[in-house]
């Protein structure tokens, strides 16, 4: 049966974008799982190429268009298909790759256009195969349950008796004082920073670690004060509903709001906001209208000092909670194909550490000048991964203590009001219990310590052992290897 020309034209445009959109959603679902993204990507990947092809077909009565149509259809199809794939992989168009794509598309359109229909069939077959990967991803999202975030007690209804402004500063990948200067960090002298903290009334806690290996999964545990064990995790760095938990609704945020605190989320980049989660904070320094639909969250960096200074001077009569996210010192490259090698990555980390230190000092001075009795909590989300060539190596089984602690060790430094650290601070071991301990201090009620979670650290293992979630550090800080 002969397919009508109109349907053929629609099929040419559909084939150009169908596999790329399936691929994009399969590999980036938690980044783009909003309805706004869905409408945008349907328009970009499917509607736009179909309309382009139909436009050419509509004007094919013109001699020039009729003449170029046999070449234009394969050229535009292949160009669109490969450009979409480039967007899927790099979240942008790079001019060198795009130029190569145009050259390839031109050669195919001129010399191999008789095989164009087979190319279209191949694109549709790829889309069909891609659906088998997309469906489990969508199923994970549809069957996702927030029940794991439910608390074993009434901590969300905690009543604070102490009401200092609380500043939670999170420098990405900043390892603990206990690790700095030894192992893979042996060449880094960070004493000037630790001395600055001591001089400014901070207590520096040793041997603190994160419970998970990347920003979103670590913060999800910290702000829920519960283990999630990579609940329906899609990949190494993402987890189902993670951004919505951190930004929209979590027990820590709810506890501050229930106590009348004005809440602020201030970040250097829009990484945690990439999927436009409902804003649960009263204040954010990013407007969703300024965030691109196609982004990795790191393309646009803002000077964090500007919003901090602004909101320090607003609502001075209210108690305030700040979650301040800083992207440095960061960590080694995530992917193998991007790494410069362990040595070069370590050198870059040291450079970024110096930048982070200066930034932290400025923030601390700014806060202390305006709010000398504020509670300032500096805690990283995970380690810097020095010793690794790239972050995903953490998926390989190892019992090497220095490597594991390089991934999970985190700075914890706190300036307590009036310099009076509570006795219960002996319970600080990992990020998951930080706010439960803090709320016990603010409420002057130690009953909330009855439900501390195990201070264990977990990672996804894919090589060297059966694939799964493994405990790699137990509650006492010992390196272990136990499948969850």
C-alpha cells in the first residue's frame, strides 16, 4: 500500500526527533520531568521538524523548492537528527560538531539520498528500541512514593526555644579536616582556612562524612533526615523526585517554616532548580523564567555574595534560615571521557579550593558583621574524589580506605551562638543526622536524638560485584562492603 505524500512528509519530520526525545528523557528524566519541559521538547523535537518538512512540501509547487526537495528532505532530516543527539549529549550545540554534522548531512543528501527511506526506517527502529528503556524510567516516576520521608516522631512539629538565624552553607566537594593534608590530599596545605574558622569562633568537627556520593542524593538524605538507599535512582547522580524533595517539601524546611522562619535558597547555579520544582522556600535568587529548558544547571553562575548581602538586610525582625549552595571546590570530572587524569584533576581541585576558601571567608565576614549571634553551619555534600580519575569510578568495588573517604569525607564546621557548643554535638558523624541534632539543640529537647539514623555511607556498585546498592562505610566509620 502506497503511503500518501502528506503522511510521508510527517514521517520524515517525526523520525528526525522521535528517537532523540526518547533518548533525552530516558537519560535526563529527573532534569526535565516538568510539564513545561514536556511541552517545550515536544515542540522542539517533534512539532518543529514536522512543520519544517510540511512547509517545504507545501511550497513544492515552486520550481526552486521542487528542484531542491529531493536533497532538502534527507539533508534536513539527518541534520536535525544529529543536532538533536548533540543536544541530548552536551545540552548545547557546539559549532565544530554542528559543522561536521552539516558536512555529513550534505554528503549523504547529495550522494546517498536514494537510501533516505532506509535511514528513516532505521531512525524509527531506534525509537522503538528506545521505548524499552524509557518505559521503566517513567514507571519509576509514576510508582514513586514519598513514604520513606515520613518521620518516626513529631520532629516536623518541633518548637524552637532558641531562635537564632541559621545559615547552612554547602561548599560542593569540600573534604573534612581529618582528610585534608593526607592520602590523595597530602599535597594540600589548608591550615590557613582552618585557622580562619577557629579565629572566628567556629568549632571544626573531624571525621564527618556524607551518606551518599553526589549532590542530589546526599541532600535528599540530609533534608529528610532519613536514608533513601537511592530510592528509584535513575543513575549515579540523580534520584527520583530529589529536586522536589530538596526545594519543594522536606521535614527540615517544614520545621523551620512551622517555627515562623523566613526561608531562603541562594545558589551559585540553577542545578537543583533545573526541572522547575515547586518553590518551597520563601526566597530564591533564581527566577524560573531565566533558567534554560536545555541546561546541565552549571552554565549560568551567579555571584552568591550579592543575594546574601541583600537578604541579610531584609526582614531583620524575623528569624531566618538560609541554604546557601557554593559549587567550589567541587570534585574531579564525573565522566571518564572528560577527565584530565588523577593528577591534573587534583591540581584543579586545589585551585578551586583556594577560590572556595576566599568565597567562604567573605560570606562569613558578611554574616558576622550583620548577625554576630547567627548560627553558621558549613557542611559539604560529599567529598572531592581526589585519587579518582573520574567520579564514576566510585561504582567499582574497592576496600581502599583513602579512596572511599575521598568520595564521602565532608567538612563540618559550626559557629554556635555565643561560642557555646552543646554537649550533644558529640553525635555529629554524618550529614543525615545533622539537622536532627540541630533541632534538638534549638528546641532544648533531646527526645529527637532517640531516632538518629545510622551514620552509614552508601553507593551504587556496577563493577567488581553484583550490581546493587552497597554500604561502604558503617556507622562507626569502618570501611565495609555490604549489599543493601
